[in-house]
């Protein structure tokens, strides 16, 4: 039986990035204490309701967890350790932004049990960082990673973005070289998506910024998929590359349809085929926890067809793909019998491949994954 993964949401940021539509809030330091109290209450409640289940991954995300003072982070970690059976070999990750960490802070969080850091670097070009509304500069990223190594972290990930306003494929190639030279264990690389209502999307709609054209963005993608594996960072998911054995075990839970519990405002859970999301506002969440009310905003029991589609396209995000026998057993449904016409159409387009035991996206399919994923959705 799969052990549980925990996601803990810290919704605070020093400054909201121009492209961000996540549930995060700037200039909310006055809510640090009350939110931590509410979060720790939910940790107690959920640990008790689930009878202190075994947990093998914890992911503290945001927002920017590294803006939270060390004593509050320690309080949260102690709550998790006391109310869940955190396994000795558990992967415990924390997101951090360059410019918000100190050497002393990282030494402290390492001593708490956090053993993996994920830095939101996004770019090694200061002009691009400014255009994204990021608070840090390249020197801050380099310093933060140096601090992490000094603190004893051996599992360090960085995030990069491509398709940014003013970015070129040659410039992005240089950034990939800088990233690989840092000898981190993991790199996530995401194409910019303009989310409706964000300042960056508004600026684009008003003609104030220009994005790379399709050919330039495809060149960036091709550079990423060609260069990183040559540096020992092997692709294991559409946007993620890792050194052998250093894949993010928590994120693999999402793609392998394993259970996870979300704690904190805006957190999501997947338990026994049910998707659960919590209220997004900090004060609304804290009030719910203080009054003994439920912070749940939505619960959804997926239909079999919805579950099958999710199972397939989450698995297909990974280079390993999906085991056909596992699908057939999980859903008591013959994959090719149910999705034969969809499969044949995708196979003709050279988007998918199979050896009769696994199915996976081809290199072409990885580039156009959304076409594949939509094909499996119920009408």
C-alpha cells in the first residue's frame, strides 16, 4: 500500500511575481503567527482523523516558505513529526527563493529534518528577472545555492523558465549551462504561461511586452531536452530532469496516482479517489480552524471515466509512462479495448508508443503532450 505524501502550503511572499496566479500574498507578515497556529491545528486534526498514517514525502511549498521565521517553521515541522508517522527515509522538501535565505537559516532547517531544497531561480539573467517582478538577482541565486551546500544539503533543485519576454534561444542556452555548472541534483524547466488576470498577461494584452515567437520558443525547448541529459540530468517527466536516484519523490506521487494530503489554505488532497481543495484566503482559513469549522471549499468524487483519464495523462507525463496491466487491474478495464480508437489516432500521429507492457509519449508527444492528454478526457 502506498504511503501518504503531505503537502504543506505557506502562502506568504515578499513580493508577488508578475506572472503568478498561485494563492500567495505579499506584505502579510502580521498573519505569520495566526496562520502557523491554524496550520498546526489542522496538522493535529488530520493526523488524528487518519490515525497517524505513515508518510514518506513532505513538501513545504508556497508562496515562499523561506520567508517564514525559523521558529515558526520549526513549530510546523515538530507538529508534523508528532502527528504523522514520518518515515526515517522520508524526503522532506522545502521551496525557497534566492534573496530570502541566509546560511544560518538553511543550517537551522537542515537540523529540523528538511533534506531537500527547491530554489525558485527562474532565470540567470537580471533583466529577465526584473521583467518577471522577481525580487532577487543572479548573484542571490548563486549565493543561496552556495549556502545550501555549506549547510550540508545534497539534494538541491532549481526552477528555470523559458519563453520569457525578451528571452532568446541563445540566451536560454547560456542559462542552462549556468544551471548545470552548479552541480545541483535536479532542475525543473517550465515554459511561461500567461495566466489571465496577472499583471504580465495584462501587459501582453496591452501590447507592452513581446514574447518569443513559436520557432524561438521551440528552439529553447529543444536545447533543454538535448543539453541537460548530456550533463547527467536525465529527463523523468515533461518538465523535470534529475541525476540518477534524485527524482522528486513527492511529485512522483502526483504522477503515479498515489494519495496525498494537503494542509493549509489553498492546499489540495487526493484521498481514496476524492479530490479536496481548501479555502484560498489566509484569514478565512485561520478563522475556520480557530472556530472548529471545516476549511474545505470543494470535494469531488471522480467518475470512473474521469479517474481513468487522470490516471493516464498523469502517468504519461513521465518518461516511464503507464503500465498497461496496472491500469487494467486498477480500473478492471481493458485499456486498448476502451481507448482503442483514441490510441490508434495518437499512434498514427507518432505521439505515443507501446511495447504492449507500457505506453509512453514519444519525443514528439512530449512536445505536444496537451494534445494527447485532451484525447483521453471524457466527452
